[in-house]
């Protein structure tokens, strides 16, 4: 291994040595503790320390870095107190996740580190969002994000690189190519000679670096950082390296040929750098001994503090309260001046007034800029707010959702428009595993609204007509809103944008241009979690939301003899259980009307809740009316049969006869 100090001073060389030695000594201690049964799991980075240390060393302390689970040098390089790291690994309160997530699965705004989730890929898109925020702020900051060679096969990797290139985002994409994805060698993972070659497909600058040579890492990255400040752009870096331990300690390394282990042992990044410094008179044996003693003492001291810390005691209230970031609803009353507008106009007006109210609000989606979106909701927004805040995206929902999370992390609010709610399936992972869980895991908000044009009745077929709210009502940490009227759509969307928690906002396409209502011209808000009682009666409670509310109104208009409470839920998560139970206790009969297919829909949960809490008040079984348990078809005759509109009236009358 050849080292080139360039113009680095002795002090700079020694600083890098301190940085690379510290994680190595911690790792060695962890291996002892594992053998003693004092640590349950460990993902070792022995052999790869030069990459984490070098990347972290060239970044400013306020520049975000997104590491993975064997990048200990990032955390020590940011000078996180060791007792906090040890507490984190032991699942104790002085860690960063209150015992809710393990090892390096955490982030910390204090140290500008954003941790991974086990799905690996989404953090690359998060880095895009953080970098986009930096670009909007014009602060000259760069972002570094780590991944392994295995994760380069994930779609999120390609989506994130494409977005970064198209948007010219200042991101260092760091690939640690250590030869194996768990036990799968690289020749079973990809066919290109070098992963750096993938950058060519995205028009992206790329470099191959000896990941075991700390000076090569530090010097090249220092030059790149200075260049990226003057010319913001993404850069793909492939670090050739090797991990000398298993994927995690329990897996071992039996799948690795011994000659490969021997070859890389000779290239040890710590030992080779130590020898270089000693041979060139920079590092004395006395200084080296003293440094080892100092670091080991700090490790022992940190472990003593963590070991003395009591185990976490489960507190039910705290667990439930941390699912969402606390949010105090701000009631803004509507003005008296109104205009008769369509549902689609209410959505557009809400977005426009929210953009005016929140200067840090960014909207992203396919074709939403000059074209105005598939439904023309953002038509004219670019002229008013500029392309920096109204951003066309490539067709890559997963990375866009992840980028929205990155914007939130770095001080922005984000709205993502799914062109159709059906397409959210390709962005499902970051919604349910990143947005939904971040506050619970490490108290980081996800200030993101995902707009979901949905629903049938327009003969758009299986991929443009689903109403898939039940995919998300099941996931703790998400809020789900589904209005039926323009007045509610505007007020609830305003609130959803104000709320720092992730919100799925469903907008039924058939209502866009068919439903009119007098709506206040000015900005106003409506609280989430409050149902609307549209009609009052004493025979039956009808519970519904979205387009089905209008279908229920049509049925009641045809049957004026039916005395019904009609409850429009408006918000599905949080759910207004008080309004539901109060109505059911009054009428004794209840029918739940949803457009979604029957099995697994939210009607099933509402039915179960009513049976558990209101059974003694019921005069008949709870009735559910829903679409068929098939995909939604295209042809009108088949779609009409699929939707529940033709069955609701008969089912309602049968319930009243029970």
C-alpha cells in the first residue's frame, strides 16, 4: 500500500490516525463482549474503517451524513459520547431510540447523522432530499450517503442516482464494495466490472478508490468537496475494500476462501497506516502507546456508565405518545366571503394558500410543473412559486417519497403528488417503513403529505381506480384523510400540511369536477380526527367516507322515510370513535359503506370496534357494504357490478327490517 501525504501536516496525519484507531479499538472490545455474552449482536466494520473515517473527516460538522451498520467511524468521527453509543447498543435510555431500535438504526439531528433502515435503499433518496434542501438554501453544503455493493441492485439505488443527477444535487454516493452481500459474492450480484461504471448511465462523475488507504480517501474527497462547492453535482464513489468479519458475528466467514482473507489481512487499513506513520517519523511508539491507553480508558469509562444505567422499563403511555410527533392544532376560522367551487378547485386553492403561508413548502410530482399535473391541480403554480418549489420528478415514486423525508429532515415541508393512488405501491416501502416509523424510532418528524387521487366510477381499470386507504390505516405513525366535500377538502388539506406528521390525503377523482360547494375564499383549517354528522335520524347509523358519502345521500334522498344518522368520517386515522359510538348507541343499527373491497377494509375494523364497545346497544348485526373482492375492472358494466352502489339500498332496507 502506497501512501501520499501530499501537503498534509504531521498534526493532520496524526489526527487521521486517532480517528481510525478509535473505532478499531471499540470494535475489538465489542468482539470480546460478544464472546462473553454481554452484547447480543454486532455488525463489524473491521477492515473498512478508512472509508467511514475519511468521509467524515472531510465533512463539516453541520453537513449531513447517512451511514450504515458497519460505519462506526462516522459516529466516533462526530464525537458522539461513547456511553451514549454503548447505551444505544444495549437498548438503554441514554441511547438514541429509547430501546426501540438496535445497533446503528438511528439518527440524531444534534450530530447531523441520519441512520438507515434495514431496507437499505431508501436512505439514498433521503440524501437526495437533504441535498435538495441545501441547494434551495444556497448554503454550499454537501451530503454523504453510504451503501454497500449489495444494495446497488435495489431499485432505490438507481432511482436516487437518477434524481440526484437530473436535479444536480451535491451528494457523495459512497459504495463500500467489500466483496460480499452477506454471503453472496459480487459475481452473483452484478455483471459490470466496476460499480463506479454505473455512474455513466446517469451522466454522473464517478471514481474508484482504495478503501483501505486513509490518505487516498481523505485527499481525493477533500478535492471533490472543494469542487462540489463551486460546481454542485452528485459524485459516485466506489471504495474497494473488505470486511474481515462476518455480515454479523453469528454468520462467521466460512463462505470466504482463506486466501482471500489472507490477502486482505495484509491490506489492513489501520496497521498499514500506523506503520507508514512510524516509518516516516510522524508517530512515535510512546505516543502510540499513550493513544491506545487513552482510547481504551475512554471505552472502559463509557461502558461503565452504560452498564450502570438501568434497563428500560416499558411505559405504555410513552410508547403510544411517541408514535406521532406532538402537534397542537391551530384553528383558523373561515371567512364569511365564499365562492361556489368544485372539489378540485378546493384542493388547488388549499395548495396555493399553503404555499403562500409556508415559504419552506415544496411540492413534488410527475408532470406537476408547467403541465399542471394530470388533473391540472397545480396549473399556474410554477409562474407564482417558481420551479424550485414546484418540482417535476422522474417516474420513481420510492426515491421521491424518500427525498420528501430528506426535505423534512433538513427544515422543509414536502408534498408528494401520486399521479394516481395506485402508483403508490412503488413508493410503499419508504412510506410505511421510513415516514411512519421515524418519530417512534428516534423522534424525528416526517413533515410530508402524500396526495392520493383515487377511486372508481370513471372506467379507468385496475391500475387507475383503486381506493387503497386500508394499506395505510393499518400502519401506526401515518395519518389518513379522505374528504367527500370541497369545504372539508380545503380545510383538512391545510391542516395536513401544517401537521408535522406524515399524512396520506385521498382525493376521489370522480368528485374532482362533479361536486360543488360554497367554500370560504380565505385560508382556514379543520381538525383531523373529527367526523361530520351530515344527517340526523333515529333508525340507523350510516358510516361512510369519500364518494360513498354521496352515494348514501342519493339513497336517502330516494327514501325519505328512512331516518338515519349519516356520519362522514373525513379522517380515517385518527378515527372519531366517539362520534361513531354516540350515534350507534342512539340508533341501535349501523351500516358501514365503503368503496374499497370488503375483506381487510377499514369497515371491518370499525365493525369490530362497534361490536366490542357498543354490543349491548345493538338491535341488529353490524352490516358492511363494500365493493367485490376482485380487482376493479375497466368496462362500465363490470365496474358497476364491482362497486357497491347497486347493493347499498337493498342492504340498508334489509338491516332496518331485522
